[in-house]
């Protein structure tokens, strides 16, 4: 992809602070550094999002995730945890349309990163859960 910023980083056309690279992925520091050590791991093959992965690419990319996460965590004794995020589609906050995984080290509850999960369980019924369940199960047929 000629206009993809991550492809340009992978090809070396744009400099990056690479922390890990092999024939499948490149991991580099996110320019925003939400917290120190915030890293992006991208497949070297251009795929837009998780929906474009085939089984082989998914196995190869996600098999490397723990190795990169462990290295980030070991790099600083103050890292107490890590959020691992993969945004898919504009509505899900994907802003670069080359699949990427955010590894965001967590130092404390007040380190500048937050997430919000809204509980909608009071709006659900057993029938509604079953309807959603079945509509997903049907997609595997």
C-alpha cells in the first residue's frame, strides 16, 4: 500500500522506534505514548483489520503477542499490568486502516489511560441473550 503509514514504517520509509521485528510482525513505540512503553504491533502483510486475517496470519501474529508483552513488562519494574487493544473499524476507534495491536503498559489507576464498559445487563432478558447467542452460532455453519 503506497499511502499506508504503517506500510511505510515497515518498509523503512518513515523512521520508528522499533522494539521487535521478524518476518511476520514489526513492533514499535506508538508516537502518542499514552503511557511510557506504549507499543504497536503490526503484521508486515497489509491487512485492514481483524476481519481480513486468515487463520495462518492470525496464528502467526497473535503467537508473537505474549513475547512482545513480556519484553515491555520486563523493561520497567513499575509496570503493573497491560491493556492489549485491537480496534477494528472507524466506529471502534481505528484510525489507521492497517491492522495493529496496542500494548499499553499500566503503572497505576491514575497513569492517564482509561476505559469505560457500560453495563446493559438490566436491559437484557434470557430470550434476548439466546437470540444474540444463536445469531452468532449460526455464522459458524
